[in-house]
């Protein structure tokens, strides 16, 4: 790598991230059905109709996975807890096996000197709650706060940090407006409600965890830079609207207690009644703010229904996801988030990485392009730090190749290669390079 640990402040945290449904093996340990199982059961929603049933079988391999992390010199591990594993019905009686599992997981992290950084929800909503309207139902804020109490009542004493919800935009817009993720809806009213309720649930869970006496609580937002297709006013307005509902809606709700006007032009008529009354809960103070960053989009206006724009292909080199490689976006977001939303609050990069068509040959995976991608992005973050952004950590997505949602097992994001037949783990060249950077 072009960087090494000693280039960063002593207390700076390097970590790797995963999420429960993407790696655990959902069929083990008495977990309940999730809306991802239902979504994947409809042919055409997920590549080859794949599910998280087995995934990386982290359920049985976690101890070995944490040894790999320790050996690479990571300080922290960002993982998530499956709501349906802990509460198979979403509410009511907990699954003891599920609670015991997270208990073992956390102890094993600590044995390997990894700071446990939990996310309570990384997208696997229990199906019984989806049947009640899921994120469209205001009651989800209460259900979620109750889940927060149950799981943190068991492992909260050993957490380094906790964030309630991974990537509110994906939970709301991607899943209810674009229909690309579970529950696969395409409905503006459902979207408006999900956009608001996901933040109400976030704030309610923060309050519940404060009630348990917990600290170092934050939020994790995915940000995507929007570049107008040309210099026209309509193109600029289109990109600003994309920026509005993708980025500013969620940061605005949490850090300014307000939603962007340009987004409310479309969503306003569908928002829950008196939604403004919820901003005090939504804006419950946080201890840090996490940014997940991968790419930018080029936005062009069109004549379609609101939001009347589309993504067009850009000129930059792309990853296996077809995402342009644009490290400046990370620099710009770190600067902008500090300047406009978070001020002195610590920031973390909670996800960054790339998918690559990695091939295992003679026991090796030479993922030089991933090393290059990470170098460029870490350098962009370092530049922002040099200019005063209080960045305190950087987590790579992902430790392991895993279930990449609607794209199944095809897109490999791991620092460690996983053979999905044998479940064998093979550290890639990027892992070895990071190990040298972090341990020497
Ligand atoms: C993020 C998700 C993560 C993974 C990466 C590629 O949006 O948090 O689960 O899908 O993208």
C-alpha cells in the first residue's frame, strides 16, 4: 500500500466491515424469515435467486475469521446483528440461540483484540414485520427500539461503538422507490414514509441505547456524489435533487432537523402527517458520524415522472459493479459533511472498497486493482484530514467475499477470497498488502 499506520494519528482505527445476512448463514441457529428471503424467492429479483442461507457460514467459521483480522493488524471489526436471528417474529420472545451466538461472537472479537463496532440493522427485516407494512408503518420505530434494547441488553456492555441503521437511503429509496432491494416496492408514498420512519427508528434506537447507559453511538450514511451531465441549469437542478434525496435528506434530518426543500417538492404530499414533530427524536445527538463511500453518478434530466432524471454512464474507469472510481468524491464528502452538518463531531469512513472479478489461481488472488482503489481513497481521506477534518477511522468493505444482495455471490468485495462451495478462505494480495501497511 502507499500508506502505513504510522502516517496516521496513534488512536486512528483501521477496521474491516461485514453484515449479518451477507456472511452468517441465515439457515443456522433458529433465525426467523426475513424480507430478503421473500424477495429472493421471486425469480428475477436476485441473480440466480441466491439467498443468504449459507453465505460464508460465518456462523461456524467466525473464530477463524477473527484470527485473520487480528493477523492483518486490524483494530476494529464492524459487524451487524440480525433482527430476525434475535427476534424471529420481529417482536416478542427472543431466540436464545441467536443471543448466545452474538455473545460468543463479541467475546471472540475481544479475544482477538478487535473493537466491536455494531450496526443493529443491515437490511434483513423480519418477515412478520414486513407483513405489517415494514418501514411504511410508523410503529417500526418502537419495534426497532425494543430490538435495540434486547440485543444491547445482552452485548451492549462490550461494544466499542454502535450505529442503529446501515445506509438509510438503501433501506428507504432503493427498496421502496427503485424496487432493487427488499421489499422491492416502487411506490412514492411508501418511499416517503420509509424515508421518514427509518430516521425515526434511528433516533428511537439511539434514545433506547442511551437509556441503557451506552455511549459512542453514531449513524452510518451512504453518500454518492452527483455530477450534472452538462453545464445547463436543468442538469444542475437534476443533480441537486439526486444529492437531495440520496445524501442531504438523511444528514439533514439527523444533523439539522430539516429535510431539503427540493426533495419535499416530490415527497411532501406523501409524508406522514406532522412529520416535523419527530425531528427532536430524529436529531438526538450522536457521538460520531460514519460515511460509506463507493462512487459518484452522472445525472441527466429527462421527461419522466418526478424526479425526472436518470443516471448516464461516466468516462472514468469502473469496478465490477460498473461504478466509476472517483476518490475525489470521498474527499469532497468528508469536507462537506464537516462544514455543513457535523462540525467537530468525529467522522469515520465506515465502508469503502470495490468489487473485482477476482480469480483464485495457484492459491493466490492478485487483486492489484483493489490495492490501487484503496490507495486512492485512503489518500483522499488523508488529504481531508490534513485540512482539518476530524476523521478517526477507516473501515474496508469487506473482510470476506459475500452475498452482494440482488447481485448474489457474483460480485467479490472481499480482502479475503471465499470459495462458496468449500467455504475455504484465501487472503488476497490486498489483504497481504494491508497487513504489511498495518503491522510494520
Ligand atoms: C453497501 C452495503 C453493503 C454492500 C456494499 C457493496 O451499500 O452497506 O452491504 O452491499 O454496499
